């Protein structure tokens, strides 16, 4: 979009002096230039929005002229039209034209395409005209149209004493939709005159709804109450937990609030306790990798590290390993922050920093309980690392996680924390690094002939794989147009043999350790597992490069 201020002056809607006045009104406030112009009454809304429409590449529509045919209005459910702030205008061929009052709402067109199964195009109207049209065509009161629409059909029981509260029903509906869409996170983000709701599905964020700005405060207050946060505190970050039962499913939600310049933004991580934990054979290991991991966790002592960024499935992998080891003759104790899933037969301890119950303190206490297997949710500091290493050297099998880019970096990360190199060399048995990639949708993915550059990017020899086809995403209703559905893990495996231990003991650099491990066959890089899954048609080249690029040399084609 071009600079709107200049565009308004060029169109004769504002003078240079009026533009400077509007820009002065913007300072220190969360206002767009359009909002500033309209608040000051410097120009008519129609003239301003005609310029906005042109700058956005959208046609302008005057909703005060003419009537919309009832069969066109019936194409969009009333609650959807009011909630999303759109008015259907006409049908041209297969395409439905809808009116919006903000160019950013073009994302609504993509949502409607999946909902209605037909292409959608947008035209821009003034906000006042759009509200009047919604009132006129759908009978919604102007001031509370969005709130009442959101309140409709939220699915709470009639016996719930708060079931008539629109915000309560809005929150319930949001959680229900997040579960139905397999979302891992819900993001509530106020700003620019609206409250945006986004879901993270298969690792990718998508816009799902926009609500009027006046709903921000009651919505955030409701969520704070549910998460047992201080509703009066709006200046500091807060963390909390929400427990829900939706449709017979027990759901745990980890909520985090961060104050921003537009107001408080909240992220809620969804943990579906009713979902079954994934068995090890379904995680995405190849046959050789699965055999390697089972041998690794069968050792009686030592440390097994799982590394990767936040949300890469480390906890899921560790829980699968504990599931394999969980027998009546094995005592397992975990220290977690938080305890994400309850494992029958496993002693799980929740870290609680407020009362001084840290990873290190729990570790010291659990060693007196004679465990065979210990899981430390994350090694964050030297104290925790040293106790975990001492536990591994005294006959315990220790699992833990680190935030590093690849497997070899885990060894140098421990040294960076202050652990003596000889202790790292003596205690660590193996490192597993992982990333999650999206699975290609089985309904619509298509075959194609890859280029030599794609083979090279995956480290494959085109001559050895001549005639092999890859698969790529296309998009259908089953995958909501993304071309992907579900995720699978890519793994990088590293075993510490005598040579690698000697290099770590001597404090050699990361590059030296990595070359030695690769040369001895004890390091299988992430890109190789990605290439294997591309050849099997599980995922695409683009997905593998997207998640592995951080660990690869720059310049790989995407």
C-alpha cells in the first residue's frame, strides 16, 4: 500500500496543512492516519475510503445505495457476517463479492472460500456504512452487533449460570474451534482498532477471527480470571494455567500475557490430556533410527539429550521413551515445568519457582528416592547440569532437553554453561536433535519431477535417483487449502564414541567434533532424514529446507 497521507493529499481530500494536523494528532496514540483524519473531521469518510480503496487495490462500494438481493445475503450465515464484519454484495459468475471496512480484512476472504466453497473478492466500504448495512440486512444492533453475533451458539449448557454472558460464550467458542482445528496455540492480539485471534496449526499461524476493539478488555479479563491471574495488573508479564472440559475432553492450557504498546497480548498453549501419547514407533523414526534409539535408552546409566527449538516435539519424544521404559521393576521420576501429561506409574514433580522448588532442588531430592530413570525437563543452568551429570555417573539413566540448533552443539552448550569438559565427555551417551515438518495431505498431494537443485539441496546424487518423483502440496478442503495435514519429526542422531569423547575432553571446537562424528558414522545429519522422508512422499522439499536451514550451510535453494 502506498503512503496514505500523500495519497490523500494527491487526491485533493486533504491539504498539506491538514495532513500535518492529522499526523500531529497521531503522535503518542495508537491511530492510523485514516483514524486521525476522521477523528478530527478533516474530510468526509467516503472521500477518505475511496483513496484507501485505490491504494489497497480494492474497489470502493457505497452501501447506502441500492438493496442487496436476499438470495445473496443468504449465502453467508448472519452470525459469520456480523462476527467478521462483512456484507455480501453480489455474485459474478462463481465469485461472491463481499464488502469489508478495512483492507487488512482481506484475510476473511480466504476463510470464506473454505467455508462457502467458492471464490471470494472484496470491496471496501466505510465502517459506518458497513455497520448500518449489517443492522439493516441482518437485524443486529449497531453498537453490539459483533458481540451478540459472537455470543450466539457458543455451546455452553443451559444450566451454566454464565451461559448468557457473551464474553463467556466467546471464550468457550474460541477453545472449541481451536480443538476442532487441531491448534496447538491460541494467540489473542489487540491493536489497530481490533482484536485479532490466531491459531497455530501444524506449526504455522493463521488468522481465524477479528473482533471489535471494545471486546479486548472484557475478553482479556475473562481469560485472566480463568488462568487465576491478577486482572488489575496490566503492566507486567503474567503466567497461568486453565483447566477445561470441552465435549468430554480434558484440556490443559498454559497462558502467558505480555504487555505491548497496543495492550496486553496473550498466548495460550493447548495440551489435550485426553489425547493418547504417541508410541515410539509412530514418532517418525526410520527403522535404523528406531533401533538406535531403543539401544540408547536401554543403557543403565548416562545422559541422553534431546535438543531443538521450542515446539519441536522434544517432550513428546521423551514421553515416548519413558513409556518404553515404564515397567514395574523400574522407578522413574521426572522434574518438569510444567507437567504436560500424566504418565501412569511415573512419579512426576512440578517445578514451582515461587516456593524455591527448582530443577536442581528436585534433582537433589529425587536422588534420595533411589530412581532408575530420571527426566529433567530442561537443563537451564550450571547447577542443574552438574547434578544431572553426577546422577548419570552414579548409575542413573538421565533424560533431558537443551535448546540448541543441532546435536553436536549440545556438547559445547554444556561446556558454555560451565560444566567441565571431562564431565561432559564421561556422562553423555547420545544426543538426538529434532524438528517438526508438516506432512503432505494424503488427499491432494501431487507427484512431480524434481530438479537437480532440489536433489543437491537434500544432499542426494541425481544420478542415483534418476526417475524418482517427489510430491508437493496442492490444497483441498481436507487440509483447508494448505496442502499439509499433521506433522512428523525429522531426527539428527549422534552417539559419543571414544574418539568424540576424547575431543570433548580436550575442549576441541564444535567444527572439529562435528567432522569427527560425521567421519566415523556416529552423526547422521538432519538433512539426511529429511531427504529420506521426501523420497517416501511424507513431506516436501520446501518443508525440509524450512526447518533444517538453521543447521545447514547458507545458500541452499528453497
